[in-house]
């Protein structure tokens, strides 16, 4: 079972996500809370995945993200937003968010997104991806990101593309017929060569560099 906590200031959103995810069968929603309760409840329940509203009136979602990422054995945190042009997205990316989901994500996609996050994959709603790449990271041939991608070996570029597609290490290992340990080594090398701190940043750089 994948254990999930939903953090949002709107009760309707929390209830809706709980109903959708519970119907999946392999996902347990252990708590749905407001921002003020988030850090305490995460510490208490130790979820695998936290779905965290990026904007809340009581406690800012970015503040909670930083607190969770700084805790021992932090959960995977994906940000929820109603805005595909949210100016907070870039800050959340730099702060270690593992994914970005619009609140109008289709119900049949939500459970799969949570499974992907729990498995170590990358989840980016298509509209959010376009916003980050076009609005924050830029676009165009001959970019600095494309030059950074040239530092990778052919195998590392292949692994980067699979990371950007949202595959977990185990999925990548199965796809290219190597061990999970070898994939982990490749991912570590990719992050170091690209100068990024997370799989999400690597995935966005891959798109910016024209690898997808």
C-alpha cells in the first residue's frame, strides 16, 4: 500500500482526493489536513507521498515543503496548484518538489501519478511542464541546457529521457536490461554532470535541451 497525506486548505479538495485515491485499492489516504497540521501529521503517519497545496492562507505550501524536505527520511512531496502559470512553481522546483499536479487532474490519472511518485518517478502535469519550461527555464536551440546535456554519455542520455518520462529506477532497469543499482549510478552521474539536485530538475532540463 502507498500511504498518502493530502494537504489543502479546501475541504472539498481534500475529500475529493481521498475518495478518488481510496478507490484505487492499493493507496491508503492516512490523513487529509490543512497546512497548519501538515508537518505534525506527516511526522505522525510517515506517509510515502504528500500532495501539498502550493498556496494556502494559514501556512504557505513552500514553507511546509522546505520543512518536510529538511526532516529525516522525508516523504516524496508533489505540489498541487490550480494555476498552470503559478509563479511559485519555480521556487518549489528548487526546494525539492518531486512533481507538480493541477487540481483538475483527471481522476483516472491521479492514482497512477501517486504510484509513480512512490516508485521514485517524476510527475508533471503537461500544462505545468510547459509553464516551467517556457516561462521559467526558457526554450530554443543552442541553450545552455543543451550544452550541459552534451556532457552525458549516450547511455546516460538514454536514462535521462526515461527519467523525464516519469519512470522509476526499477522501470528503467527493466527497460534497458541492467540492474537497479546500475540505474542508480547512472542517475547520480546525470544529476552531477547536469548540475541539478533532483530528478524533476533533470527532467525539465531534458525537455529544455530538446531530448524529448
